[in-house]
C-alpha cells in the first residue's frame, strides 16, 4: 500500500511569532537571537532573508548584511504554546504524528480520523486551522514518504502547499539538485558537486557500494532516496536519548583557537535547544571528525545535571586536552546524553536521529 504522508513546517517560525505579537515588527527585517558578538541567530523573518540573513548565522555577520535588522530575544514559552496548538490540530486527523521540532511534524494520514481519502484536502484544512488558531502560516508537503514530503513542504514556502504524486516521484527526484535533498547538507552537496553529481539523476548513477565508500553509512540512504524510496515509518513515540548540535566546516580547522571559536558557536545552538526542550543531562560528549573522515568522541559524566553554558564549556575544555588537530578537523559536535527525561518524549529537533544533518 502506498502511504500518504504530510509534512507541515511553520514559516519563519520564531520570527513570525514575534511579528504577530508586536505589530511594530510587521513587514520589517527581524532576527531572533542576541545581538552580542558571540550571538547566533535562531531564525530571521522573510524580509531579513532577502539580505541573506538566515538561521545559525552569527549576529555580527547578519548585522553587516542588513544594517536595519531588528534583533529580538527568543521567547520559548510563546513558541511552545503555538507548538502545542498546532499539534492539537494534527491530532484531529491522526495520532501518527512525529514532531521533528517545535514547528515541524510528519503526519501519516493513510488512514485518518475523518476518513478523507485526499491527503491534499487534509493538508489544506490543517493549514486553514493553523491560520485561524494561531494567526500564523505553515507550509505543507504531501507525498508517499517522509523524504519526499519533507522536500515538498519547502518547495513553495511561505504559505505553500506542494504535492509530489507517487507517479511523478522518480522524475521529481531525478531533476532535484542534490543540495535540496533532505539529509544532504551543504558540505556533502559541495563534495558531490566536485564529483560531478549535481542532481538526483547523477546520484542514481552511483552504485550502493560506491556511495558507502565515498560517504560512509549514510551512502545507503542516498542510494534509496535517489530512487525516491524511503520506508521509514512516521513514529509518534520516538525516545530522545541525546540532544546535540554539530557543524561541518567549509574549511578544515587547523588550530585550537579556531576549534574553540567553533565550539562556542555550537554551544550557542545546543544551549538554545536545551532551553527549548527543558533538557539537561549527565554525560557530555564531544565529537571530532578529521579531514580523512576518521572520527573520535570524548565523554565525561558528572554526578549533577549539565545544562548551563559555563558548565558545558568547562567540560569540553577539559575534554579538549584529549583532542589533537592532526591534518585538520572537518566537523565538531557537542552532545548531552543520560537526559532528565528519557521516558517517551517527542523530539524537538533532528538530533540523534538516524541521520545527522549539517546545521
Ligand atoms: P526552521 O523550520 O528550520 O526555520 P523557520 O521556521 O524559521 O523558517 P522556514 O520558513 O524556512 O521553515 O526552524 C524552526 C525554528 O527553529 C526557527 O524559527 C528557529 C529555530 N531554529 C534554531 O533555533 N536554530 C537553527 O539553526 C534553526 C535552523 C532553527
Ligand atoms: Mg519552519
């Protein structure tokens, strides 16, 4: 049986909530994050994106790109409230809801509570209800699996609705540039470009063996998605075991000062995620991937809870003593595990899933 999957993703989520709640911000370039020199943006309004301002960008860079940019501090309570409201709407249609973050979820509506056979009609209704309830817009992607639905929701943002029908799926993926693939980050896309792989069609020319040789474990996933295949189920009860943030660099890091600077940026994002989900943990792990793709991890477990920025910083500083630069570092990550709520809990972000995505 062919599944009917919807992916819903709120548009410029934090920034839209801020514009909704403060009319002075409407129509203006808004960034959510602290303006300080160490600050990193969580997101930006569509007005700001026209200047090239985007998520995870250092505030300093954003201010340079867009001198009129208005910085707003995040209000996680407000985002959580909207998140709860949209989840309630999703559950009017199905309980097979898998949130990926506060503003984003997969729904399997193959069978649904109101017996509407058309996933497109359901997606339209959901968008409408979200607008009525929250005064915010969402974009919807509809297709036969998670991979395609996720890409589809991005096709017509903002306020979009995009369907990839099963019979068009293979052709759609063949034409899709690799940088648009869900699961292929910036750095991997660049590597593919260097190999002459520009589209799904190009990707399909590589054997599974060749893909795993070049890209590691995730290569077999690439093999599948190049064929528009993805059998992963919508899983409403994922247990979060760890929460982390990581980044792959366009240029390998070759000295400790660079490593410290990048860890500070990653810490900023991790800290936001921890606050967003009220998470703390007992074990801190740093991950280092070298230019030759060799990877090491170093961990430390403490008696109390790890949550504060300064605590995390002092722990990774300690772990850095066991890290060498070797020929250069291509990726750094910080993860917390042994969390305070390892019972059933929906993930608030993509971390720790089968796929590690670039920031
Ligand atoms: P996204 O859905 O990735 O982005 P968005 O909703 O702001 O914009 P889009 O219209 O393109 O979907 O993320 C949802 C929220 O999560 C975002 O508003 C802020 C937060 N976030 C971070 O805190 N850090 C990040 O690096 C990213 C990508 C998002
Ligand atoms: Mg969004």
